């Protein structure tokens, strides 16, 4: 079997993974210990993020003609891909968290919802809260005026009730 035939399934695997991805983040994992890598992979897996190490040449072939093509310029050294099809911020958020804990892990670049982001862009994206956190904040901000309105009505009712009790006691 020729080398090209052996490599084609890997290129297709990468292509299929990035095709429907919300976010693709490229990281340099050189210097991570096995224990650190295991911790990182576990959290990524729990968040539904696919994290895998591929050869740079395979990634270059898979990236050709896609939104991820600009990532090819960064393919030097030991790289891994974090791919999420459901949450656009999860890979960057989790990887940035571990990059602070493990300085050997370095965010390089990424493509989020079809737009290329350099290292600074991925760092900024990592600061965006998850969808669940944003929905919670939205719900809280919607609920706050209603709660305040109910509290004011309750205070008015107590004030009027207190006035009625005072009048009843005076009679």
C-alpha cells in the first residue's frame, strides 16, 4: 500500500472534524507532562471538545481550501487541535485556563465560526463566558426588574395595611 493511501484516511478524519466545527483551536503542547495532558484531555472531553494530535503535514492537507487554511502558517513544532462542534468558546476557554496552570501549553491561533483569530484573538475569546453562564446572566437581568417591582408592591401594601391598622385602632 502506498504512503498516500495510508495518509488519506487521516486527512479525511481531520477534514470531517473541522467541516462542521464551531471552533478549531491550534495549541503547542510541547513540554506538558503526561499527567497534565491527561487532566487537560479529561476536561475537554467532558465539555464535548475533541482534542487530538496530528502530524503537521496532515493538518496542512486537511486545512487546504477550508476556513482553517490560515492556521497552516502556524504548523511548526508539536501541535494539537481542539475542535468543538457545539460551543464556540469552550476550546479557547478551557485551553486558556490550563495554559495559565501549565506554562508549557501555548495557544497559537484558531478559527471560530469561520473567522481566523490569532493568539490575541483566541485569548480574548477565552474570556467570553459559556453559553449557560450568559443565559443565566440574561435570566437574572430579566428577573431583576420583576423582583424589584414585586418588592415595591409589597412595601406599598404593607404601608397601606399599616395605615389601615392605625385607623382601626384610633376608632
